């Protein structure tokens, strides 16, 4: 409110951006954001799940929205809090991946989150490392077939499309970034020996370095993992993915290539527990 020179007090109202004023005049509009390149979305999907989805092709393509285990009950629509449960986190690990999850819905969610991280990491680019990761987190009954299909999916053409060398190595002077960060999990089906878990994730992928044509970018996706209790732990029977849900992009200033490379090399990941 302000006082006129010889008149009554006047009030100024700031309208939201783009909303018409009393006279029908629109307020200031924010400049439209340029659309993100499809590379940011396709990149993460290709590296994180496309090969996995290809290998699991033939299953239920809608498993990401619902699912049920043998004899299990379908999940309810009630919300699940994102706060910590207070349950003791796992203490074991295999191939750098947490193991020893509880045979509960919470344990299945913890397993699914950690497995999503492993599948979305740069370790999947190396054949030997990929074989070890897949064997560590999958049902032994599906490992052999999955390995063969993944070896075909992780091809020279895939690597070059990501800006890498044909053997999957990173070009000199660059740092390859592939990191998946779970935002939340939920169980959509659970029985004593089976569970279906959705993991909402954000992912980073790209080449950090001066002159990179594949700069590190972010995308959002939801991974669905069908889990089976095998030899005292949860293992993946099959997995699938879908894009989103993605929030509105913020106005954060993009970091330089060196800052991104240093952050990736300097900040370690986490073991996730529901």
C-alpha cells in the first residue's frame, strides 16, 4: 500500500506471471525454457534398463503399473511414508552391492533400490563387471540367458551412441557419468517368497569434459522389479521401466564440465534401506 500525493491510499497487487490483470492485460511471462534433448532421456533408459528390458522381453509390458507374486496379495493404494523405518540396515555385500535383506516388504524395497543403483552404474559397461553384477542380484535361473542377451545389447553401436569408444571405454580427457539415484520405493505386490517393487529414480548420464557432445544430463524414470526369495535373499526375476514422473525443471545454473567430473569422482554413493 502507498500514499498518493493528494489522494487516498492506493494498493498495488502483483499478479502471478502470465495472469491477466483487471484490465485484461497479462502480467510478465517467463521466457519459455528450451526443450531438453531426447538424449538425456534416451541415454539413461538405454544404459540403465533398455538392455535389461530387451533381455526380459516377452513378459508383461505393464508390470510397472501392477503386479502380483505367486499366491501374493496386490498392494493397496494407501500412501507409504518416505521417512526412515528404523529397521537395521543390511551389513553384507557382494560385488559392492548390499545383501542380506529381510524377507519383508521393506526388505524387498531396500533390495530393489540398491539393485536399481547397480543396474544404472557404469560397471554395466564392462563385460566382466556386468556379469558379476547380474549374477549377484538376479535369480540364478535367469542369469545365463540374461547374460547372453545383455552381451548383445551392450554393443559397439550402443557405446558409440553414448559418446564412448567402441569397446565401452571412455575417450581420453573425459569422464563418463552414469549414476542412478532412487527417490522412493513402493511395494505393489508381496507374498512370502515373491514381491513386485517400483523404484522412482532420477538418473545422470553423459560425458563430462571440455567439448563433450554428450554433456551430463538428468532424467526421471520408474523401474519395476519382480523379486523372488532365493537362498536367503531377494533376487530379480525380471525388470522393466517407464519414463517419469518428472518434476518441472528448475533454474539451477549448469555446472562446468570439470565441476561435474570432480563431483562424480569425489562424492560416493549410498546403501539404501527402506
